[in-house]
C-alpha cells in the first residue's frame, strides 16, 4: 500500500532529494568517502555550499546586498540571535501562535518588546489585521505560517521598520518579494531538508547597529564572513537542501510551486467545507494555511474522531492527528507532497462520510 506522508515536520521530501542524498552517503562526489565523513572544508563540499547559496538567490530572486548563510540550532536559536544582532531600543512582534510566542519570550530578555497584535484570544485561528507598527522599533517580527493552528500570512505586510520573518514552514511555497524583508529565516525540516540546518537570508546593511557585545557564535557577521563555515556546519542537511533546490528549479521554480500548492489547498479545503463530517478550524478563507490544513469533526460527529483516524491510517494516510493544542486533524501539504496524495486523502474523507451516512 502506498503511504501518504502528512507529517508536520520533519516531513516529506522529494524523492530526488532522498535518492541523491542516499547515494552521497555511500560515495560523495566520486571521492570514495561518505558524505558523513568528508571535511566541510574540502573543495567538493565548499562547492555544495556555494551552489546552495546561489540557488537560494536565483529561486527567490534575492537582490544584491543580501547574504545567505546556513547555521545549526534550528529556528529556535534564531529567536535569540535576532535580538542579539538587531535589538537596540525596542522590538515589535506579531503574536500568531506558539512559535511567535517563543520568539517574543526571547526578545523580552533584551528590553522593551511590543506585541502589536495577537490572535491568542481565539486560539490563534486567524491572522490579525489593521494594527500599527511602532515607527521607533528596531524591527518588526512575524511568523508567516503557523504549523500548529493552520494560519498563514499570505499578504505582504508593509512595515515602516525592518521586517523580520520566520518562514520555516512556507519558504519556497509561494513567490515573495525578498526586498521587503530585512531578514528571513527558518528551520529546514518542512520544505527544504532533514532537520539540522537553518537558513538565514539577511540584508547586510542592518548589521552593526546595536550597542551590545555579541558573542562570536551568535553574530551574523561571524557566519557571513566565515561563509557558513566558522564552525563545522551540518554537512548532510546542507547537501540535502541543495538537492531540494535543484528539484525546485526542475519543477519550474517557486511560481510553479505556488500554483501547485494553491491547487492542493483548494482541493482539500473545498472537501472539508463540503463534507458533512468535518469543519476547518480556520473559518476565514484568507487566513487558511496552504501548508498545514487543520480540521476537526463537526459537533455531531465528534464521537467518531478516533474511528476516522484509524480508518485513514489503514488507507495509508500517515501523520494526520492534529497538534494537542488544536485537536482533530492536520494535513501538512508541503511542496514535496504530490497532488495525488491530497486526492487520496479527499477520497478517504468521502468514503468515511458515506460509511457514516
């Protein structure tokens, strides 16, 4: 039976990435050595990093004056690296979920942290709008996609101060104007690579403006100047990221990926809205995530929630149970998930509805 991987992260990767990485684990670049045992300073691996940086810039059309670096520590380390490097007097944050809240917690240790708006009052099931960003803030931080609650900021926020975005779970899923952002970062384990590497896209001119001494390892300048190799980088995940970037280019780039993601999201949301058994946790269609589709049983069918979970699993649907903060189900439909997997899930939902009518 074919398995359909809806895990929220670590999550599905392109077969191209898996197969090429598996080969390199045996013999990397014809060296006769495993990718796991080569020096990160070997010419073969330096070429991997350079190509990955160049593809980042090409696929996202990153303007001049930006650097792309690869780090360890996940997005969670960025929650403190960002204020270390950018927070001087005041920082502003949009609170749209668990990860935004964790970032806010770290920032508060550096000084005045303003929450410009929050959707916590309704368990983060919408994206706040019509808020004022303080013009004296050093930066404004957003989390573009919320994996737990199934919301996504799909509109461009115009910020009067440097805009910082956690794009861990929707990078490369839609076209963005990088010039609107001062810094974009994310963990790789949703749309890019296995866990272990973090990407940071940073506008160089925003650095060097804080009064504090920054620990060497937490300074973006350290890693820009060291070309992501100040310390030993996560070699295998970076190589895997390169394979995904190559795959993205072969698939037609980010614009084509966005078209496919819209088709996938429309297919499953239309079924949730039609199906008498289910309802979406995010009612405002403009706020619904294209990456993480959260849904629960309608009130009159809550007693068969576990039964549907077992039924879906028996049909090859893997990773559907929702996060404990939301309950129900979560279908993560990242870039590498084929349209056919969403069709299969919709078919399972329809079949289960027929069984319960």
